C-alpha cells in the first residue's frame, strides 16, 4: 500500500517472528529500562508473569516500524495511540493488523492498529499517517 492508493477499508497484516530474550535485553540497553521482569525468568515468574516480558514500548515500536513497511515511505507517522491489553513474552511472535478507517483533510489517514501475539490481543490503538506532500 502507498499513499495514492489508500482506500478506507484497506487491511494489511505484518508478521514479526519470535521476540527473543536477546531482543528484549537489547531493547533494555537502548532504553535504560533494566527491570528484571525483562531479563530474569525466575524473577518474572515469581511476580506472576508467564516468563520474561518484552517492554511495552518494544511492542509499540514494532507497530510503528510496521507502518513504514506497510504503507511505504511516502507517509510519516504523525500520531500513534495505543493501549496494552496483554504482555508479550519472550518466544512469542507478533502479528499486526492495520486497517484504514478514514481519509482526513490535508492528505492524512486514520488507521486502526491491532497487535496479537500467539492469537491473543496485546495492543489496540490507532495511528494518524500524513503525506509528506502536505
């Protein structure tokens, strides 16, 4: 999909293979968030989690990076609103679905963003995309 061809109702899906503990630790290094939930399996499970938890912003970052992969480089991400509905654990794969909801003034589009890991909803939200030609 690209900007001139976007239509309300268009749906696109993007698949990210397994999120590894290494991915999560690399994100911890980049973000400075070294909460043991993100790298220590025993600690995470002792706190009621099913395992090492990916940072919410890592999951949200997948949603954002997927926009460029899905919609091309003719659009930029103007706004991304998201709500985390469940944790993403190391070893899970993530599928993100984008649906064009509305064509707005000034060559902008409202897009729904829904992410699932192992079939379970992990993020729901929306994005506003804008054309560079505004």
